[in-house]
C-alpha cells in the first residue's frame, strides 16, 4: 500500500500544514503540558533499551543516525535522544571500541514549533577530546542535531541512512479525518460528534481504515530509509477493547467533556450543528490486532515486541483534591494537543469559550477523572524482515 498525497481536512485546510502541538512556553503549550508523556516514556525505558540492544553496530567510522518522528517541541524528545545515544555508547565501550559520531534528526510537521525545541537543546560539545569527555561535559550534547519538517506518512530520509527510528505518542494522529465521517450524505457521517468515541459503526470503520492506510504508508517509507540491522521503537495511544468506538483514555479526553463543550456552543447558539459536525479529531487509538494486521500485511518488518502498556493518567496535578486544578489540567492537556485545530475551525474567541467550558465541566467531574482517566499504549519494536 503506497502512501497518500496531500490531504484536506478541517475547514478545507490541509492538515499537514496546520497540525501541531501548541507551541511556545505558555500555560497551555505542549512544552508545559507534556509531563504525563514524560512519565509514560520513562516507564517504558526498559523496553526501549531492549530494542537498542538489538540494533546492529556498524563501523565507528560511520556516524550513528537516530530519528525522533513526531518530536513536538518540548524537552521529552531531547531526553529520549540522550538516553538512546548514551546506551549505544555503552554498547561500543563494552566491545572496547571507540564510539562513532552521532546525528539526531528531530522530525515533525512543518507547523511544529522547532524554534522552541532548538532553544531547549544544550550546546554541542565541540572541543577536541574523547566521546567520554564530551558526555561528561555538563549541559552539553554529544550529537549533531537537525530538524526535518514533513509528514512521517511519506519518505523523509535517503535510502538506508537511519540506524534507529523512535516515535512516541504520535502515530495515533491520522493524516486526515476520513472524508466520509464529515460527509452528511454518507453512512459514516459522525453526526453530533467530534470524535470516534461513541460513534456509529460505519464512522468507526472509516477511522480504522484510515489508521491502517496511514500506518501502511509509514511502514513503506521507513522500510526504504532504515539501514539493514537497524530498528524502530514505536509508541502510540492504544486501547484494550476490541470495539473501535471505545477509545479508552483518548475517548475520555476527547469524547466526554470536550464533546459536551462543543454541544454547549451549539445549544447556546454560538455555532451551528453543521459547524460542530464538520469538525472531528483525527486520532485513532488502535487495538493490538489493528496494528499487527498492518505490519504483517506490509511484510517489510519483523515484530520483535508488540504489546499493550498501561501508561497511566495524562493528568499531572500537584493537589489531586483541588478540583479546579484537575479541571484546568484536563483543559490545558486537551488544548495543548488539539488547540491549533480548534482555533482554525472556529477562531480564537470561540476556542477560548470552548476550552473554558471544558475546564468547567472537568472541574465538576474531577474525582471521576482522576479515578478513570488512564491511557494505554501500543508498544512495538520492529526490525527489517
């Protein structure tokens, strides 16, 4: 299955050109609302290191190249790259071989706030000396860094040029909202809803097919770019239910208070039913079977590990008993990942109104959210077949 071309989504705008996590360093930015992702990533480090132990080590004369796909703009991606490179260096040291030079590519869609990301990067340790001395230098990095804008559902790098692909919390984002979901003439029309959670069977199937088409494009591209002996470590939102309309934690994030806030705007006459129904969050949390079917059908990769991992809550709060803080945390979390799309669809003023209602509703259900809002992740370690 070959990757698709440019896609059209919300308000006839191209999703690839507009989608990004909320940039900057403000209260609702992704950089300040990705602590949960950091905690979840740290809890999976043992699985990442298992993948790293299986990567073939080439000659130290050849640079080792790492890519983080869907890097976003916070410090999480920098932390993970450091973990990866330090682990690979230890493997070379165990062989009594000097480690190679390292290159890290940070890749995301063109709308990503690369400026904020690069401001967070420590300076490169450029003085002469060993790699060990370089690593020991406080607040310096031991790799060359570059940004690569573009969709990971297509080719991004030269053939056979990458040793390791890492991608966390990104592959659940679709390349587009399925066209039939926002087509009032279609059986898959997601009437009255802004997400797959609780949708009709036809809409859910349209989302599932879009995910599988996108993942097939992703695998096709990476199969061209990965070096023989290289590996991929992939993490995306997943679900434990076989029912695709039950999106688990993603459903609670986008299918409850966020959904109700849109309904508030309709009932108050601030937007029309049609305006709400033409907006859908392009996210799909797959089951293990959804994921496995695509990998096996593609045939380019062997599955070293494929499992569902309990990541925990996306809400990080200092005072769990403070309902207002919980409500604010949910609204900020939701806004940090979907705010750009909402702003584009209904404008900044109505977007403020929407997320105010999300916060108010979440505050009223704070205890329930803390008890029930849990994310599960699909974790996959793949290498070329």
